[in-house]
């Protein structure tokens, strides 16, 4: 499908090379003209709070995507009150694109199996095209875990939108641990993001929630 917009939401705590590579890969494979990164202000799946404040997470996304014309940053999910529900995001952006069916929401494989726990998951599946980025050779898990929240048709729709992307074994959790332990995060994050983390003392030991 030519054109279209893909939304990529996440806590981005911090954004890392894995996010960037799969976003680029999805754009190429689906011929997407714009990927919108949406740092989440209050992700419902991370109720214990985030390590870095929203202003730092936004700034790290901004630094990470600066040289990529396909990528943009939007603060819609960052500045809302209450839990950042994806369905609200989709409804907001659906009004901005000409064909709602072209609106893609990108997730990783770990998010696919947890989709039944998302706010109004069935409506969300109907409202957009959820593309799951998986590593090559990845074997789909038993998606019956998504029932009875989703119908057979909805599960089939999700399964048909699984897309093979490079396997990048990087997680924000690991990056935070590495910073805390004074280990290098070279190449795991873009260099400008690495400098932002170090210069602002993010993810150091004893940190709870850093100020913005
Ligand atoms: P954390 O380790 O803190 O849980 P994360 O690295 O998974 O963070 P998020 O910001 O929570 O990063 O991820 C946003 C989205 O990107 C999620 O849908 C997640 O599944 C996906 N994702 C994150 N890292 C990868 C990766 N290396 N490969 C594929 N998808 C990924």
C-alpha cells in the first residue's frame, strides 16, 4: 500500500536503536511516507512510573530522529492527562489522514500477546491497522490468549499484519541497567541520545523519577 502514516507509541525510556531500525523497516516494507513517534506521558502498562521524565523522553526522541526525514515527533500522547490510551491517539490521528484504513499502529511482538489487556482492545483493532514487528523466523505464539476479548476475525486481522523486521535484541530496560552500572551504551542508542543521558544524569543508581 503506497503512502500512509504509521504511528509508533512507546515510553521511549529511552528511545533506542531497536526502535529506529524497526520503524525504518516497517516504513520500507509498507511504503509508509511518515512515521510519527509518540512518547507516552502515562503508559497504562507501566503504572510504577517511568525512570525519566516526559521532557527528557521527548528530547531523546527529538535527538534520535533528527537526521531521518521519514520520522517525526508528536507530543499528543505526552501531554494528555490520565492514562495514555492508544484508542484516543488513533481517534485523534484518524481525523488527520485521508484514509483511516491507512493509519498504522506499530507494536513489537511482546505487545501483541498482551493486546487483550489494552484499553478497549477490540475497538482499537477495528479502528486501525496494527502491524506487529517480529524477528525473521519468529514463530507466532498461540494467539488464543487474545480471546474472548477479540473475535476470530480480529485475531486473524492481527495475524495477517505480522511483519518480519530485523531482530534487534535491545531493550530500554537493559539500557537503563547498563547506565546504572556504568556500562557502555554506545551503539545501543544514537550518540546524541547517549550524550543526553550522561549529561543529564539519567538512569543513575537510586533514581526514582527524575525531574524534567
Ligand atoms: P522497556 O524495556 O522499558 O519495556 P522497550 O525497549 O520495550 O522498553 P518501549 O518504549 O516500551 O521500549 O517500546 C515501544 C514499542 O516498541 C513496543 O511495542 C515494543 O514492543 C517495541 N519494541 C521495543 N524494543 C523493540 C525491539 N528491539 N524490537 C522490536 N520491537 C521493539
